[in-house]
């Protein structure tokens, strides 16, 4: 049995709460503007391209490529201590936005421009953790 405390579960608000509520359905959704068709993240109350307020969340392909990453050797949240070291990745999604999530693969498999797929770890009906795994890799990392 681990002495590591449970991971902190954030309590997002505003449009971030909408993003995580959609994520908690088990599938990644990204905000789209129905007026001009632009896609954005983080979610907003009005479109940064046209100022429109007809914003909806649509299911994402969940596919993208690694833009950047950092490897953490000291957790900000003690609940992640048993996973050290772990990586946080910035992924450019096929839809054109960049998302931040935890890396679910082996650290030595990280590579710039590597194709990845989003995975969702549901916590409750309001929140889920976002993970990314390299295309074709196994489920060992998480």
C-alpha cells in the first residue's frame, strides 16, 4: 500500500468547468464558434476571432502531435509523488489548438512532433484528468 496521498482534484469554474464536464463524459471536446467556425482553447465566453457568443463544445478526434514537454522530478501535488518522474506535454491537436496533459507513456519515448492520442481518466461527473499517449504504444505509463 502506498503512503502517497490521493491526487488533488481541481474545482474548475467558468468555461474551464464546461471543458472538464465535457471531458468527464469520457471524450475530449474542444470549443468551436458557430458564427465564424474558429476553434479555441482555453474555452472562452466570446470568440476571440469574431466576438461571437455562439460557442459550443464538439467532440475532438483526440489526435495531435507533441509540441513540447517538461519532466517533473518534484511534484507540486504530493499525490503525484509515486509517479516521479513524470512528464507534462503540450500537444498541438489536429483541430489546431494546443492542450496540456499528463504523459501516459515511458519518458524515453517522448519526441517532438510525435503523434499522440488523448485519453481520459474520469474522476466524477464534473472532472477528468487528460492524458496523452504515443500512437501505437501500450498502456504501461499511467
